[in-house]
């Protein structure tokens, strides 16, 4: 698990829109972008919400209005404060000048923060059409963008499409299976009332991350199949893990299929 | 549970059937009390708009009534204020999602 974490972090960071090497712009013969880039290096000296840092980004934009990175950084600041109007303005400017580096982040944020699943799917499809290499991960690195697209379909209640996309990803890239991919795939099968397939996925998920959610959703499938002993033991384990904090962890937000005590209590009482 | 507070108290039958995003941001002080509520509104294409007051007033009233916010501490144990925000996706006057 530790190795998987390390690999995912390394992979995800390689697809993030990191500050470029300014010398690459000199090599391209673009001294205007080079000058803006050199100035942007000073941004890292400040806390992201410090107006002095934001002023540096504004100056970079003044120097080189077609340099995407400062727009991207400003968008990143605004979304953390919930200002989606300014986020949308800046992320679209970043997209205008560097779509390949912007689309993974915009697709991630559209779904995460605004439930704009159609917009996120459109971004991922566009990225796929623009690059010949692997499309990479969401900005947090938790999900491959293929799986993220599947989760968007899941949120649109298109469980069959979601299951196919996530399953295809797992089959095609067995070395890039994410922390929670099998859990989400299992929940898709469960929504389609394919409980045997759902339980197979939940069992596989244990090898990646043994979580309260696995046992909660397993309990639902066992109940549907009339397997009462398995249902009871799953409920017990779900409660034990939930009490120990062994659950999905999102940090900034509630994750898809994350459960709380309320959901477990509801299942037990029904 | 936070989501239930909105599902139980928000009445979509008495509002215009509008769609878009509404963000309510507020501060939670070092005692876990809320204040300085600010609202931002857009359509579903992130373009600024003003919603029917019956929608925004309800969301604001329910948000203000929420309690149980946690306290944040610095490494030295000093409690600090922090900003919190909720994004509401509204479709046809109904709350379809509360994020993040």
C-alpha cells in the first residue's frame, strides 16, 4: 500500500500544472514569457492568499497576457475561497492559453465543487482528444481521469456507463488502480442490482484500503441477497471501522460513496 | 446532519423555478460561533445572476441556524477563526447538491 501511495503521488505530481522551467521559454525564443515566468518564481515566497503574491501574478499577466500559469494560480486561490465567479474567469483564461495543462484541473473542480458532471466529462473527452499519452489524474491525485469520468456518469445516475468506464480502466491499466476504484465500481454494480459482482469488487477493495464503506455497502448487497449472517457481520465491521475513523478521506470535501454515522444508522433501522 | 437541515427546512414549493449555483461563506470564530455571512450567485454556466429572494433567504436562514462547527487550533494550542463555505446547486428551485 505504501508503494502504491508513493507511485500515485509521483504520477499525479507529474501531471499537475507545476511552475514551468523559465529557460524553456528562452529556448523557444519567447523573452516576454521568460520575463513573466522569472517574476512568477517570486510568488512562492508568499502565502497563497497574501495580496503581495497575488500582485506578482497580476504583474506576470501584464507582462505576458498569454502566459497561462499565473491565471491558473489565481484560479486555484479563488476556488479555495469559494469564489466561483473569479475561478471560472481565471481558469478559462488558463485554458485559453494552455488547454492540456488546464483541463485535468478544470475537470476535477467542475465535478468536485459544482456538481458540473457534464462539464467535467466534456473536459476529459477534450483532453483525451488532444493528447497521445495517458491523460493522467485529478488534481488531488486520488483518481485517474478515466475513473473520474466514470464517477461523473455515476453521479448522473448512468450506472451502466460508469461501471463500464471504471471496469475498462481497471482492466487496461491494472498497475494504475486507485485507492477507491473497486469500491466505486462495486457501488455502481449494486445500483444496477448486480450484487454478486458488487461483492466481488468490495472484496478486492479490501486489498487496497480496508474501509468502513466496504462493509456498509457489502451489508446492503448481503441484505438484498438474503444473506443475514453476512449482513450482520458486515454491519458490525462497518460500525467498528467507522468508530475508529477507518473511512474514506477527502480533506477538502465529502467523497463519492463516503458514509457517516447517519447512513449506517439508517441502514440498521430499515 | 448538515444536509438534512436543508432537506427538512428548505421549501421548494414557494420559490421560482430557477437554476444555478449559490455559495454562502461565513466565518467561524475561535469559540465555534458563526458570523459575516456572504452570498455569491451564478447561473449553471458560472455567470453572475440574482436568485429569487425566497431561495436565498431560506438558504441563508438555515445556514445561520447551523451549529456544532468545530474549532481550529494553531500548533501552540491557540484557537483561531476560519472561513467556511457551502455551495448549493439549485435546479428548478430545488436543492440538488450541497458541496463541497
